[in-house]
C-alpha cells in the first residue's frame, strides 16, 4: 500500500476547508441520494466505461472475512462468507477505497450491541454529554442505558442547567462516544501519555486489524439522526500515517472526500459499507452533508429489543484510527 504523505502540522486542524469542498458539501445538504453527482456502488456504470469512477482492484478473501466475523461474534450468528469481497478504488481521490456491503447483518447487530450496549455504558469511554451531565454507569440490574426506566434523569453539572431525561439523552442529545484514545475536541489532539488511556475494546481491535491491517488505538462513534451533518474537516491529529477506517450502520448517508485542488467525490454509503482512507486520501478533507430518513434496512429497524425502532431513525458511524506507529 502506498505510504501516506506526512500530515500537516497539528495547528492545521483548525484551518478552514477549501472553497471547492465547502461548495460540494453545501450543494449536497439537500441532495437526494440518487442525484447524478453521487457515486452509488449498487449502480456503477458498466465495466466498458472508458473512465470508470471506481475500479475493483483487490479483495478481502472469503476465508479471512469468515474467520474475522466468526471470532467477533464468538462463533454464533456469524454469516459464512462465500466469496471474496471486492475493494474499490475511487479514481478521483487517490487512496480512497470503498468496500460495499462488507459486514453481514449478524455482524452489524453484534457491532452495535458492543458499541452501544457495552462500551457506551463504560464511564472510561467519554461522550459529548460527560462535560455537561453527571452520567453514571447504568444502575444495577440494567446492562445498558437502553434498559433504564423512562423516569431516569441525569443531573446537569451547571447550577442553571436542566436535568436530562433518558429518552431525550438517547433520542436527541447523544452525538458521539470515544473509544481508547480520548480525543480532545477543543484542542483537537490526543493525550500525550498513553498509559492513562482506557484500553481499546479487544474484540473490535481484532476485527479491524484482521480486515484492514491497522492497529486500532482510538475511535469515535458518531450517532446521527436524519437531517444531521458533519462539517468538512481533516483528521490530522494522529501521529501515524496508517489508514483511517469508517464503518456505516443504519440509515444511509452521503460522504464527501477530496484532496488537493480536485473537485472531490460524493459517495452513497449504506449500512454495512466500509470506507478506507489511505495514501494521499489519509489526510483528505471529508464530510457528511446528508443523512437520509427512512433508509435503515428493514432487518435493523427494530434494534435494539430494549428500545425498539431506535435504529429506524439513526446512523451510527464507527471511525477507527491508529494514533502512533
């Protein structure tokens, strides 16, 4: 794999995105998923096209994928992979790869369970809410926040703040949770002392390592509702040029990426898709201008049993990175 260029200085994390990326993001905030400017991997042009927007150049072998999924699901409910999985390179953004439909439904549900029913409940993994509310672990008898009774509230830390009911917390206010390296969103950097960091969940680390060949040391789990966006930015806080890995679960979205002075690309991402940013694309500008309502797969809409239909209106995106080489 081509080595990524060296990252920009950390101070550049505060730089504004270039005009063409801002324009592309704005143009697709209300764009339908089927817009002609969108690269849709379920509707690629025929192979005979003179300049295809994406080309399948490599694969993840069926045996590797099957073993990784089986280990992740503890041998239960993991769908056996019958054929090698295609990896597509996006022509307009060197180093950007898309792996459509990588994760089977059973693996997606297992991943959601571990992220939101297990890791979210661990107070070492901070959320956007910890700075504003007293957010203790779920009470005895409840395995996750999703099992708490509807009368549960979380106390505001400021004297003039309002307490947060559990329904509003899960449905409206919860936006992200960090795993492993705890990213400082204000300073846009990670702690220097790695010994103080919570351990990255072993099973997720092994899944990512088996499929993508990186050492997962930190992750941000973004939780979107339809209508939410993610502004254009670059991930340059890591001291590693290893690939960034993004896994989509739930509702569909548009994903934008671009490097240099090019126009960039707009990709339709579905539940189970993975996007890998490596090489030149490792430091690409990227954004999410659209999360589409009523696009969660039918088999996932009622997840979890403890709070049926929560996923019907959510997109969960796991963004994994390696902080140090």
